[in-house]
C-alpha cells in the first residue's frame, strides 16, 4: 500500500466529515496497482462517476495512460472534462447506455493491449485499503454514512468500523450491503443537488445527496453519538 496523506476530518453542523482531498479521491489510494499490470487502463463510466477522475489522476501521477469511455453529451459533465484536464483520454459513446459504453471500452482494450478496469474500480484489495485508511484516522464513530454507487467504499468502511451503525445512500442502481441500512435517494441518479445544500465542497450526484438524507433522517436521532460521513473526493470542477 502506497502511503498518501490521510483524509481531513472536519466538523459540520454536528457531523464529522472525512474529506479525502487526495487528487482523484479515495479510489486513487488503490487503483494505482492496476498500472503494475499495464501501461494503459481503460474504464467504462457513467457521465457522473468519480472513478474516471480517480483513474486519470492516478495515470497523471504515475506517468501512464488512462482512457475513459462514457456517454457523449452536447455539454460534457464536469467530471468528463476533469478527466481531460488531468491528461486522460475521453471517448464519448452514442447511445450512452452503460452496456453500450462497456462494450465499446471492452473492444478498445482488447484491440489495443490495454487493461479494462472493473466496474467501480473494485480491485481485489480495495476494501482493505479503504479500511486501513479509515482506521488510520484514529476516530471511532458510532454512526457512519456514505453515498453508495458501486458499494466499494461502503464495504471498506464497514470493514474499518464493524461495530458502528451504518447507513448508505443509494444514488443509482441497487447495492448489496449486508449490515447497513440503505436509504434510496428519491430522485434520479443524474439529478444534481445544489451546492448551497451542503456546507463543504462535494459532488452533487453523490455526497450532497448523502448529506441531505443524513440531515433529514438523523437530525433528531443522534443526540450524543459520534456521527461521521465519508466524502471520498471534492466536487467536480466546473
């Protein structure tokens, strides 16, 4: 495991927030190992996904190549633009259905001798690295909240703090998280929560949704508990 600066713990409105300010966020802490197997990593992403940014940031850090396939948009999502700002290659796909994007990415990887990264960057020891990072913070929360896309982050945090009450906000497809209470966000995945709804810089498709549900659901429930929310990366740069 490569040693990185730990996430910063901030206090916002009665909640501890672990903000991972590493370029590319929490996923960057473990996807570097993919570059031990290939010089070019290919990833199929939703327009809003954070893994694409983590891949591009990791490639930039290691002097490698990152190729991201995603839905082609008339106005690209800020995270798609961030991939390119970090030096990654972005290839837009029409129609932008995830299964079509994945097929195009798979075909490209096979034809170019590149490595296709797994969905959600669920590399073999991802949850172990997340757990080690969380445990290194020297904080023992009673209650943990996070947004859940692929569920990799949530599984790692569960491993770090198995005794905590655990809540995951499902922002897209259903996730299987034994031992966690799943809160399904009531609006579509593509819906962006306004920036002023969250007191720290976070993604409107993921962490702002988690924050809004945490505050709505837990406002009257947590009196003396130490509540922590994990924010795996900053919001996309416009």
